[in-house]
C-alpha cells in the first residue's frame, strides 16, 4: 500500500465539515452517533446538532476559558444560556483548592 501513496493525491474532505471548537474537552456535539458520520457524503459534524456541556454548571468555568478568544461563539452562548455566559452571569462555586492538602497535613501530624 505504501507504493500507492503519492505526493499529489487528492485528500480533500468529501462531505461538509463543521468541527466543534477546539478545547480541552469542554465543548462537544451532543448526541452524535457513529452512523451519522458514515458514508462519503456525510457532514462532519452533522448539521443541527448542538454543543454539549455548555449548560452543565461544573463545566462553565472550563467553557469560559475555552471561548475567551471567540467573540462569535461567546455571544451565541450568552444568547442561549444567559445564566452562565450573559453579562450578569453568576459563576458556579468552585472547590477549595487547599482542601485535600489540608486534610493530608492533618493526617501526617497525628
């Protein structure tokens, strides 16, 4: 098969391409099935699918970091979920960073 690979091969996408925004797993298309990506003419990712994870309170801080430099996506999410991404949004509470270290220190001192 190696001998069939030539530098001038056509490697164009054969269907439409609408990727999810690149993030550290904060955003994804919700409900996409492998069968929707099968075939030469299928769109990647399927049209009409919505971004998942954006309305989960535990993911909001991660999503906000991921969309910081994407004003169009940020505006769209603010419109869809103003409670999380709108101008008056309240951030969900964060876990205290020192909680694990403190309990480990207490165990060591006993």
